[in-house]
């Protein structure tokens, strides 16, 4: 801090970098949520991109643009919370004036040992897993609109998403073929993975979280659960079990024909989160 | 590209990271300059932070926020120009809606061989150098306001600053003790270097670029020349000469007493660029 750039000790393995910008009024409704949530979510969503590659965070930098009078301390509190909880130190930043509050977060990570897990590695016959039931974030937004308090568990899931870093590392160490995080919803994100891998998929099971609708589970974004495909499902389950992580949930199979994209025998349309507030 | 994070091959030496956000109407007057200049300047100012550490760029990510209807292609042209000219590939990005155009650029760099040059290493007796005469950017903004065309050389200096990457590397290899880039103007930036190093300074010479005022040279920002201090001035000059770089200009000496801060025998006030448009 204080120099023109932050200096980091050498990286283990490949270096990862990802950037995310969160804008007040676009990514967070200012009438429903405190400003600190914008800072938290900006950092968490960027860190989740590292989890999706099987990486671990090394550092983040944060560029804030805000109108005069913005409570920067509150914003920073959310940023610092997410940085502490994901073990990702903020090593630099920039602050400038603008009409609207925005937080641009760039995270750097590393992949000690084997290389990163990409979206493009899924192979026919792979089993598809997700790290948890879906829909909590979208349901939390709905419940907040209906008047639920900020500490309602589903509202918290929306406000304070938890990047699946340990799960991503475990999956990489278990040799999964492809992985990504669910930021826009399974209904759109898994098409992206299948596109990148030139494969199709047969989803047999949709794990809907308690209190959520099917639409929220498939079309809602910001769950930040990981979805992964592997030729060695037993190895994946064993790795999660050994590390004391919640068991991933098998939801289907990768197939060769890219035109086959079904959920419980029906074609799965591309539907996802449009950041509607 | 296309994955959640970009993957980079291992770094040589320390890893550097820096972020800068440029906002239309704050960092660039939309009535005076084309939108592509905002993209160019955002990348160039971030890369300049690497130059200031003696680093070389490895990659950048760009987060753009913009209202509907923004000419993103034009913005991207400026980003791509700066990336190409500084040999810093754009490896990822994010795009979101906002009321105002902003470009947040994060650059990563590396320092093969010895470590980075910090602001805090200046020692009494060091000779102070800058890599070129000062004031061109501020003079260019003035001239543009007076009606000068976009291709006026001083206007170009404002629109298209050139990060001093080769000079920063040469200075690091010549063992300079401290370095930074002049983004806010010598009048404020050199105080920052002296503060970080707990030293004073006696500036004997102010190199004013042709067509610029003394005020622009000392108080104008965005020149992005490097200022450095070294105990071995001959070694620095020899290194620049051998590499075919323009000779750095000696402007004064570092002194032990932090309260001594003079320019041509007068106290040098803290004055710098306030991004006034």
C-alpha cells in the first residue's frame, strides 16, 4: 500500500485474474439493502470466479466510484467483510467521483499443483454435480421485497453469498473435467459450460433449496454454487467427504450430442438472471 | 477468455497489481475529447503504475459501466490501442449498465530479476532524476480548451500519455533507490515520495516542456514521466544511454531533513492536479 502498485510474493502455479463491477441500482436495490451489501457482493462474486477455476485467492484491488456524500465507510465494511471471510486481502484501490456508486473488484488467485479447471473440459459420460441446492439468492430477493427482515436466512443468502473456495479446490484435486460457478442461474450457466465443451447434457434432478420455487432454482442467479463434471464421481465424493465438505449433489450426465439439452426429459431453455430489481 | 477467470502462465519474480478507474466527465471532458480517449487513458495510467515499480505488464482486465447507447466499440478501440502499445493483453472483463461511463482497469505485472522499486527507498545524497520535461498534458488540455485540434502535439500528449515502461525497467536495473510516476504533478507527487522515504529534497532545476507554463510543469498531472532517486547517477545515465533511451534529467538532491523541501531555493508547496475539467 502507498506505492504505485502492490507487490505480491511469487505465485504457486498458474496466476488467475478476474474482474467484476457492481453498480448500485443495478446489482443492488438501494431501497431494500444497505450499501455495505454492494461492497460484499462485489468482492464475493469476483472471488467466486477463482473458486470456479479451483483456485485460491491471493489478493484483490478495489476501484470505487461514488457521488459526494456516499458513506464510504459503510461500503468499505462490506468489502472488508468479504475479503476477511474469503481470506483475500485488499492490497490496493482507487477512489473517484461519479454520479452513481460502483465497485469494481479485481481478484488474483493461484492454483498450486495442477492447473486450473476450465469450462471446456466436460466429456461425454461425465457425471454432473452441484455443490448445493439452488434458488436461495433469488428467493431471498423475493422475500425481502415481501418485507422479510435483513437477517432472514434466505435474505442473508442473497446479501452475503459464500464463494465455494474449499469446494472448488477439492474438485480440482479430485480431477474434475470442467467447472464453473452459478452466477446467472443453472438454466443459462450450464448451457455456457456445455457450449464451451461442445457437448450436450441430460439433467435428471434439480435440487431446489427449502423455501424456493423451481423457477428460482433454475432461473435465479447469484447462488454461486459450483457446477462440475467428472469421469470419477466416486473420487469426487470421497475427496469432499475426507475434507469434511457437504456432499455435492449429482444432477445428471454429459452426453455427446450438443443438441441434447434436457431437464427431466424436457428441453431446457436458456433462462437466467437478468439483474432485474 | 470465456472462463470465470483468465489463466496466466507463472510470473517471473514478484507479481504487481494496480487498479485505476476513469470516469467520463471526471477524468475526460466529453465535449473536448472522443470517448476512445477515456479507454486509452484508463489503461495507460494503470500500466504507468507498473512502470513506476520497474515492472513489465503481463495482463489487464477491464470493467466497463455505461448507459445504454454508449459507443462501446469506440471505447474499446482506445482500450485496445493502449493495450497494444504497452504490450499488455486484455485477458478479461466485465460490462454492466450504469448512468455514467466508467472504465476500471486492473493491470498485473512482474519484475524479473531484482524486486520492485518502491517510493520509500530514497536516501540522503541521492540524485533526483525525471525521465522527461514536464507540463505537456496540462498544456494540452489548456490548448484543447482554446480550440487546438485533436492532433496538436500537446493535445496528443494529454490524450495519449505514454507509460515509461522501458525507462522504469532501465532504472530498476540501474539500481535506483526510489521511483514513482508523475500522475498528479511533481508538486504533489514528489512530496509523497519524500514522505514515504522520510527525507527532504532540494530541487535545483525544473524541466519545463516546450509550450508549457511553469505552473503546468509543477502542478499539472498526467504527464506520467517517472521520477527516481539514485546513489549512482553515472550508472543510471550509462544504463539509459546503452539502451538508447532519452537521457533522464537531474533535477536535485535528496537531503536528510524531511522539513527541507525546496524548489530553486523557495519552499515547494504541495500543489497538484485536482482533475478539474
